[in-house]
C-alpha cells in the first residue's frame, strides 16, 4: 500500500470518527435527552437526572439521604429491592390533560394524568414478581407484558422494559403506554421526540438537573395556566410555553438557581405578564416576610429574585442558598402566599391587578 493510500485511509477514518462524535454529541448534549424523546405526546414534560448529583455528592463523600418510609413504601422496597433515592438515575414524565375521576368521597373531579419512564438499577425478577402479585390483569403488547393495577380510583399500567427501564401510565386510554413500549424498541437515532420538546428544548439551561417544559391549560381547556404552590394558578397569554429549571448557580457559589421562562407570542404579551408577575412577587415577598420573619436564608433568597422581560419572554430567576433549601424541605419555613389568592389573565390593554376570590 502506497503512502498516499495510507494517508487517504487515515483521513477517511478521522472523518468517520468526527461524524460519529458529532452524532453522539447532538443526541447526548445538545438536544432532548433520549429518555424524554421516548415519551408520548402530552401537554408538558418533566425530566430529572440524578447521575450528576450523585457524582458531586460522591466526590464529597456523601449520598442522597433516605426518606422516611411509610408502611406501603417500606414493603415495596423490601419486596422489590428498589429504593428511589438510592437506585433511580433518571425520570422522564409526560404531563397529560385533565380527566374526570372520582375522589375518596365519591365526587367527580378533574385530575391530570401522567406517563413516566424510570431508569435506574432494577432487579427485574423481583419487580416482575411484585407486579404479578398486585396486578388485576395483564396485556401482551409488542412482546411485552403490561400489568394493570387499581390505584386511587383509576387504572395504572406498568411495563418492565429490560433491566434498566420501567414505563408507567395512568391514562384511561392505553395508547400512551403502547407508544412508550414501541419507542423503547426503537434506535435512539431514529427518535425525534415530541414536537413541543424539540421546538423549545433550546430554552432549557445547559446542565439543569431538573426541568419542566409545557403549555398547560385549565380544567375547562380554555385558559393557559401555570400551576403554582398553594393552589395558585397564574393565567398566561394564549400560546405561552413555560420552561422551568433547577441547576447549579453560576452567579453565587454554593447556591441553586431556579429559573422560570414564559415564552409568549409577542413582546406585548410578555410585558403584560411581567407586570402581573411583579405584582404577585410583591405579595409573595410580604407573605414570606410575615411567616419567615428575619430568617437570613429566606431574606437572602428573596433578595436574589429578579423578574425581567427579554423580548417575548418573561424571565423569573432566583438563587437559593442551601440553608433555604434545607428549611424548605424540612418544613419550618412556609413561603407560599395565601391559598385564596388568584391571579388574573394578563391584560394587554390595561395594567393587571391581583384579586381575591369572593
């Protein structure tokens, strides 16, 4: 083989390597995570990746702390060997619309439905045995067993997809779980993912450990909303897409950054929404000051809150010190506004005000 031929082969090999690397990078870092790409079409999506969190904790000689187990969860852990805080690596959740469901008192109410992928360390034999013991029926679909179990007045479908992934859905229609099974058998390179994710993934900050993306409607399917803690729904302009994320702060060392983006259709809509959020934030700060008192971590959190308009986007950013997070999780500090407070739909013709339910 001549020197020229060897060089040509080397160049071709390098070219193939570069193309393969580019494909890998596009699928792993610059687009929708593979697990989320396998989700069915829905109103919104949530993604959690605990792998980098565990790496950071491991470097510090720590681990995710175990939660206090209720009797039912404790029995599940003992029978399956699976503990969420120890064995779960990723979760990808599709958030569907509302469905009428009977509550504990027998009254019919509107409840959202969810379809979920869980990836981690599973003992397939133990999980399958647990599902067989608790299911009321089994469906064979595309070579997989889908187990149906009653839970809180509705049917939950579960399927084990190999040693590392489980799919769950509580929709009345079996179509979502069927779509999840089919997508699990496809190559990652042939998966495009739901259109809503593809079009808006660019707005999720790189490196976010948790993010939520969606366009959510009220139970009557007429008004776009953003559900907030304390039973508060923030009405949004038509066509708004919400992107929320949690990640390590690049501004304050040792803090976690919360970022919420409302992507509207126009600068006018974004301006009206920014005014509404600013008004709500003032109420939120007042309520937190009354409950949290002079707590330095609570004060530090609210001192970092910023609400700005960036073109057709309304952006809410806050830096949470670790002390605030520990108190928020343990429960001594309540920062939610009064539950009866509601926010009106942003009015592009006049300034928004905050009203209370009569």
